[in-house]
C-alpha cells in the first residue's frame, strides 16, 4: 500500500483517512468513471486517460449508432473515433463536410 504523500493516482484512487492510497469505490464529480489503468481493464474497449471508451468510426453512415448500441448514455461518436456523452462533446464537427468552405475539421473544431 502506498502512502498519500508518495502520490495517489487521482483518476482511480483516493487518499483515505489513514493517509494511504485506496481504489475509488464510487465516482465523484472530479473523477472519470469507469476507472481503468490499461485497455485490459475495459472489457473490450480502450482505456483513455483513466476512462474506458468504446471505439467508433465517424466515416461510416450513422457513426453514433455503434455508441448508442453499447451505452445509451454515451451515444455520440467523437472526432477521435471514441464514444462520448453529449455533455462531453464540445465539438463543432466530426467530419470535414460539417465545416464551412475554407475551414478544416481539426480536433472537433472547424478552423
């Protein structure tokens, strides 16, 4: 067991009352959920910054359908080909065709 002063991984651990890092047992507003360290923790999806994400493909017709089929609360296929909840999507575009002429879709933004 690691002491909190040695550094807890805030994405998946909390510091307990005794000063030791413990796994999070329930999410809080600051922490991603579900928690992961590697893709192996995600049962077939990908571990991205401590959060399990389902892969999708924005180049296919109806790219959101695969996300919604896995989790109705995470129904959108993002520009990075990963599924997101609507509240997580801060993008203007997912494909070049969604941007005005003369602008490119870069990291979900028309530029």
